[in-house]
């Protein structure tokens, strides 16, 4: 599992997928930047991103239809929304994997359609909407197998930590792949105090090496010998974690999964800007059971000393916290999740097809056609106008599988009226036929699959 703060480009993901022989495709999507101020919710960035979601849904539906999977796994985040909706439209069992204590926005929206919802701990289940709790399965979060097999002596050799005083505890400080300015500043300000009590391996991120190196240069030689600064910790991470007696870090889902699987005591400094304040929820959850210390809000050097000092000075306290952390760990989470996925696939569970689902199905089907029209010369304003009319059709129809002639006639009338208003009369006839066929097909067929031979139609046909 990559570090929570790591960022990967599409090109790098493609390379990884190709190397593993995994078919890989991308779809458009958009991120909703949430704010307590409603006016900020309609920012240009939000409007632009939300306009990409229908395109992503159509692309994902096309990919799912072509691949014909037995099950779809969505792991949350805005990138999962198109694939999750595509699974609903194609009537493919959907498994959601929630990595944080509380369900994220994307998974909350998709939960009602999921065959199974894999959650990180028992405490997550009561936080789910009551209607979807029967679908919940506690799996934990998968961790890389190599994380569980680290050796402390290998870290000493790999990083050249021979000047460390092994009679003292070792603290591993990390802010993720890119580092954390907040963690670096608060730890940097307390280096003399910290190094009097411990050895420190500090993974700071490439952009912060200069400032911290300057701080370290002013340390007495005896203290400097116990401080190792690194921009990034790579393959040696499992060995560094094996060496560490205490970890100071963010509290993302991946970090928590690794530290609890290893039974490592930790002091968490959550990322305040994490979506839905999820890192604070994660850290508080472990703190409540004695498995960590959570430093929330404004973190000063004094608060860090208050949190770290008792743990460094009391091996028994560290051991008790480590045991509590291990009780939350699930080293076999990957196997558990695979079992859930295979179970959903073998049972062939289907998503419920209610009125709201009918709206999504019909709108996405129409968008599939309309996107082809864009390529054929119809402008985007026309596409959006027709999309709104098709959405109104879905509101008038009964759930998928029922055919209601009166409502269908009214709905198609709205579509045709909108089409007649478009300033591209040459495309009206072809578009009318495409939409009528798609909508009728969706209403008549209850299995949610596209009729054979159907595909994207262009106005130029």
C-alpha cells in the first residue's frame, strides 16, 4: 500500500499495471472541494470538476460493459464514483472498501448499491447507515507483506546507523513521501531535547532536507550522532519500522494499518486538511483504546514533549500501547478482502434497481450517445440540455424493468422538445432515434445489459 501522501501520475500507474499484466484504463472524474460556506461550493473549480463526472460515468460504463467483470471493487475517493455508478448501471456486484473509521463521501453515496462493504474495524459498523449495516464485513486494511518481515539490524546496516546508542529507544518520524512541514517544524524545534532521550530516524521529504540539515549542524556531536535525516525511506522501510520503538507520523489509513499490524506505539499528528477530517477520526479512534496518542489542533513543541516523554521513559508503557495497537491490527486483511470479493462474485448479487437508479441508468445511457454527438459536431450546450431532459424522463418512469406507456410518452416528449430547440437541426432525427431506442430498451430489459449490437451512435451516421 503506498504511503498516504504519495502521489502517482497516470503514466506511473500505467507502467505498474503493465508490469503486473493488469489491464488498465482511465476515466474522467472530478473532486468536490467541500466547505461550510455554500458559496464556495459553487467555485469555478468545483463546477468544472462536477461537469466531468457524467463523462467519467459514461467512460466507466463503457469499460465495465466491455470487460464484463464478475465484481467491481471501489476503494472510495472521488476517483471511485464513476466505476461505482458503472457497476450499478451494468448490474455487476459492487464491493466497497472503506479504509477510514468513518465512511467517506463517495462510499456513502455508493453504499446503498453495494453487495458488500468492507470496513477497517468493528467500530465502523455502528457508524454506517442502518440500512446498509447487513452488508458490512470487517476486513481491515491490506498492508504490504514485506512490512511485516523487517529486521532492525538490517536498518542499521542499510542506513549506516552505527553511531546510534542502542541502549536508548529509537523514534521514527515521518510525514509521508513528501514530508510534512508541520511535523518537521515541531520535531526540528525539539531536536536537542529529543536526542537526549532517543535515537531519531527522520524522514522529512525532499523539499525539507536543507532546513533540517541546518538545524542538525548546530547540534553537539554526541547528539548529532543519534540523528539520521533522510528525504525518503524506500525499500528499507520495513527494517526501519522493525527498529523503531515509537513512531511520530500522520494518521492516514495506510499508516494506521501498518503500525497496528506491527503493534507499534505511535504519536499521531493528523493532517488537518484531510477530506472529512478523516485523519483526526482515525487518530482519536486509536487513542480512545490506548493504542496511540493523538495531537489534534495546534501542535507545539511543548505538547510533543508531553506526548513523547512518558513513552520514551517507560518501556512498559510503550509495550502496553503496542499491545493495544496490535489488537486493532489485521495482518491478514488482504486475504479477508479477497474472500469478500470472491464471495460477492460467486453469489452474483445485484444492485437494487429503484427509482433513483433508473434516473442514473437512463441519464448515463443518453450521455453515452450524446458524447458521440459531440464528436460529430453538436456543441456541449446542446448535450447538457438534452441530458437535463433525459433526467426528467427518468423521474417520470417507474423502476427499471417496468414499462409505463403514459409516463414514457411524456418523458420522450420532453426529450424531443429539447432536441427541436437545438440549433443543429441536421442532428435531430438521428439523435431522436438513438435516444428513443436506448430509453425503450432500458425500460423493457430488466437485466440492465445493453442490447447486442448497440454502441455509441454519431450524428453523422
